[in-house]
């Protein structure tokens, strides 16, 4: 008999889903979206092919469910007591994910697929929308504490932390070290304090 | 007889290269990297297949040359007299490129290919390195004018302008409007002024 807590809750259906999504993530990280195949995923997951086809239907359906699971499994936001501390935790988490061989390859594969597949793009956008919402309270609390000006666009501050890391990862290829993550948090904090993310920028010029 | 200036300089070789790279860009934008084929590019360009194979050899070789040409053809940096003005010009140029249907699809296709193809990734990184170097003097002049602290990492400031635009384009899917470009320039300026991009950040803490 297994120890309580040693398996995911939800019984067989949840265990099948976990095994299939794990296998789908492995296949994506190893071979990319173009080679993703439900029969191969079923074999890797040691789950019946019929189950996989019936439950997920298509590779885009499977990737969409994988992204839902990734959003659900992602770490909750930080609560360090300062905006820069919270944003640094966020930046380090994003950096660690992108720099991790499996996770980085997985994100690369999904982002690549999203450039040409509308349903994958929609699922990807939902993933980031959820992750951004998770971290928004860090910015809202900073506004409440008086660390940031009223009217600051909290979502845009959270996006600003991830952006330099994704730019290096996908475009420029510059190193993704921890100093880069910390600088992303510092820059987003400084820009937010200066009012660069106030929503109606016309109404409140900064200097 | 053609008017002076109505054709690209360099004669037939340059005209063949221009036609082939134009056709390669069209094919990439329409069908993506996986379907790029030298025979199809030769047909689109109305150039002999043998010429294309002899000169470019492989699709990765062709994409690398396309990126070299894109860097050469890109607009020079702005000279508005202020850092935020220069960075706004840069942000608007990047935004216009990514939001353009053909150019956006072309960049998406190349970035997608670079996630799994090392030679394409290297060519892409060279492209961004050149574009960043082109705009670096805008930041260096701002340091000379006393707009920014000594020791500011000029390349990192330029990267910070593009990053939020690429993040929206490739990851979050949020709108790529001109207000977003202007905010990217404003945020990079504010963060740079606050010292967030000073190279040896340990030595010079900011507040």
C-alpha cells in the first residue's frame, strides 16, 4: 500500500493524465511539436492509445491541456514584503525554468509551434495570462504600501520582469544567468517607481 | 535603359541575391522554415536551381544569408537629441516590424526554427548583436550628455527596449500597439536613469 501523499490526488484518471502530460512534455522537449504524436505519447506513458485519442483527440488538444497543467503546477507568487524582492523571486523562477534543459526545450517547442498554430498560440496566451495574474498582487500590494504610484498597470510590471529573459532566450541568445534575472527585477522596479507603467500616461507625465 | 538608382548596386550577382533572398523571405513568411526548399525558392526567384544550390548550399545557409541582408538593410539608429526620443524611435521600428504581416511572420518563422536549429540560432544571434550595436551610440551619447549614470551597460538598455515587444509577440500575445512601444522606451529610459543597468551593480547600489 502506498503512503498517503505519495501519489497525486484524484485516483486513476488523474494518474493517467499526469503520465500522459509528462510523456507529452518529454516528447516535445526531445523532438519538438512537429514530431509530437499521440500514439508515441501513449507508448511513453504506458497508457492505452484509445484512452489518449478519446481524451485529448489531437496534438493541439494535448498541448493545450499540458499548458493548463503547467499553469496549475507552477509555483505561487512570492511574499517577501518588498516589490523588488517579490519581482526578483519571479525573475529567478522564470530564468530557472528557461535555463533548465528540459523545461527550456519544452517552452521553446511550444512557443515555436505557437508562431504558426492558432490553437497552440491561444493556449500559450492563456498560460501567460494565468501566470501574470498570479503575480499581480505583488504589484498591487506595493501600490497599497505606497511603493508605487496609484494607477500603475500591475500586469505590465509583471510582464516587464519576464520580457528581458524571454528576449535573451528566444531572440538575442545572450546569457540567461541569475544576474540577468536580478537586473530584470531591478529595472522593472525602477521603471514602475518612476511612473513608467501608469495606465493613462498622457494624464500623468513623468520626469 | 534603367534610371540610375532604380536597381540595387552590384550588377547581376547582387540582383540574383536580392531576388533569392526576397523569395526565401516570402516562402518563410508563408509556409515556415520546415517547408523551406531551395528548389521552390529558385522557382519563386526565377533563378536557376543550380545557382541557388551552388551559392547557398542548404536552407540554413540561405536563412543565415537572409539574416545578414536583413541586418544590412535595417534602418540606421535615430538621432533625436534625447535618449527617450531615440529609444522611442527604436521601439516603434521594432513594433512596426513585428506587427507587419510579412515581416512578423518572417521573424516568427526564423525564431521558431532557431529554437531547434543551432546554425539558425547562431545567425539569429548575430542579427540581434548587429542591431543592438547599431543603436548603442544613442545610449553612449546619453551618458556623455549626463542623462545617464557612468557605467551604464548600453547594450542592455537597447535590449530592454525590444524585450517587452518580443515578449508580447512570442509569449503573452498581448497587443503590439504603438502605446506599448512608447511605454517600452519610457520604461527603459526610467530604469537606465535610476541606474538599473549599471554594469557592476554590486559596486553602485541604487535607490
